């Protein structure tokens, strides 16, 4: 792809119209739409793993960051023939299944990709995602909090991969065996959340109302429902610096790495170096904890 390409791209036999390729999408980072499409193409082998056949919500910035934006759940019109969709709760969602769909959305200035936690037509989650959400605009303790949660999971025999949200938070991802339910993930999440909140009351909270959280980091274990979304691994974010939601090593977390260190201008090089850290994690044994929690309820 050339920087000043105009007209159409032919990708996998599909024609994608490119409009205003020189439009700045992240002006302070010098990223134009043409550059963005290049980066999306490079990210696609990784990003598409976590969007394929899931209900997609995008956030569009027609005039770039920090211009006005809107969430888009219903599929944009006109809809190309190569784009598949699925109906959920009377909403017609795009299924982001391939590179043509990704570049089509990129041309529409969709700068963030938020897939559902389950496949279209399924009632079961694809993975367990713990969302650590700071209450402060800048939270220097977010990596400390992530490390604490990672250690608790490890003590339970569960390996996990942390990732930056691309904004201020961190998600901790646990791959799971298929068949585990959203209810079961919420029960384990509540167990871990209450434990770390009792052990570190100055760091964590499970208070849902932001106004009541003070400066504490919210451990969100309630996110697991059908139709709910979280920022996909490797999605760009409409933030200063063009940050990208990036899986981390636990060593990086222990060194208090900054979420702003990972962005569109360096993520491709990181992936060439480290690959997809999430892909290396096998399904984790959650059944013993579920049995323990079921026994406590009796």
C-alpha cells in the first residue's frame, strides 16, 4: 500500500474504496488514514483472531482524534457484499472476519474495535477477562494491581496474560475450556475480587459507582454477559499517541511498564519480536475452583 493511494484497493479479490487518504486521524502522531490502513493490514493476523465471528462494536472518529466520535453497533450502510453480519437483541452487528472488512471499517474511520466476549449465536464466553479500571485519569499503581491479581491467579493454578486496554486500564486474560458459562466466570471473578480487595483495601474496590470509589482501582467481575464488549487485543485506541491494546509479559508488568509505550508506530515491530503472547496460553483449569465455590454454597 502506497502512502497517497486513492480510489480503490483490491484485497483478497474485494474492492475497498479509500476516501481522503491524507486525512489526519491522529494528528499529533502524524498518522493519516493511509498510514492507518497500512498499520491495520500489518495488525490483521493478530487482531482478527479476537474479532472473528464475534459481535462487533466500533468507535468512529470521522474527523480524527480528538474530534467528535460515535459508537456504532448496527452495521453501517451501504454494506458491501463481502461483509457478514449477525442479529443479536435486534441489532445487526458486523462480523469482523477478514482483512477486507477491517480495511473497509478503517476507511470509515473506525479507530477502535470492541468485540463481544462470545461468538455470534453462542451463549458461552470465549475467554475470561478480568477488567481493572482506574478511578483516576492517571493511575501509577495499575501495573502493581495487575501483578497482584496475576499472583493470586497463579496461586490458584491459573496462568494468565495481562494486556493494556490501550487507555488507562489493564485486562487480565485467561483462556478457558469451551462450555464454561458466563455465570461461572462471574462467580470466580467475584471470589478473586473479594479476596484481593480484602488483602489490599487501599488498592482495589468492587464498588460499582465510580463516584464512590475514591482513588481505588475497580476490579470489574460483572462484565461477563452476553452482548458485552471489551477492547480487543491489538485494537488501536483513539487516544493521544495512538496507543494499542497490547498483551504484556509478567516481567514487563513487574517493571511497571507504561501503557503508553505501545502504539501504532511501534506495535508491528513488537509483534515481530514477541509474537502473540495470548496465542501461547493453553486453556486453564477452572473446574477445581468452580467445584470449591459450589461446595461453599452448600
